[in-house]
């Protein structure tokens, strides 16, 4: 691909990052060029973000229906999973799974809630209510 043919299509990440592509310059030498993305990749990213948004909404509804604790919402919101949360908090994976149950979550001490809040980069109040201050 020639340097001037590198795709520069808009995508959800084009303001955050650019991708390095290899291309041939006018002299026939290989060089690198930054690309904001290309249409096919942008569509795939859009589909992935839609799926993530649906998972977050589903997790929030489960919390509101008392089927799960707010930890489920934050696991989805921060794109984490149980082993990652366990690693950040120092809890065992089985403990995190147990804390996903509403009754177990309600019994957590302030100290344990603080560990979760720090892992999700929220306050304890935000952890309990799922009301997030996005200015952080």
C-alpha cells in the first residue's frame, strides 16, 4: 500500500489513539504512517461497544431487581472479570463471586467496600448506588 492510500476513516477511538501502518513512500522504501482507522474496523468497534453497553445495562437491571450486587455493574462498566477484581482487591475469586450476591454484599464492612471502591476508582457511596461521577 502506498503512503497516501493509508485509510483515515473515522472511528470511536480515533481521538484517543492511532494505528501504525507500513506503507511504501514515493521512493519505493517502506515507511510507517499513522492511521485513524478504516471503515471495517470502525464498524467492528461500534458493534463491540454496543454489546458492552448492553451488558452494562443488563447488569444494572439485575442489581435493581436484587438479582446481583452492584459489583456486577462495576465489573461490566470497568470491563473487568472476577479474576481481575480479585487481583486488584486481594480477595479470593470465590469471595468476589460470593460478594456478587446482594445479601452477601449488604453484609460487607466499610473496609471491604473501600477495597472494591478503590479497584473500580469510585467512592463507596458510588459503589453502593451505581451513581458514577464521570469527571474522575
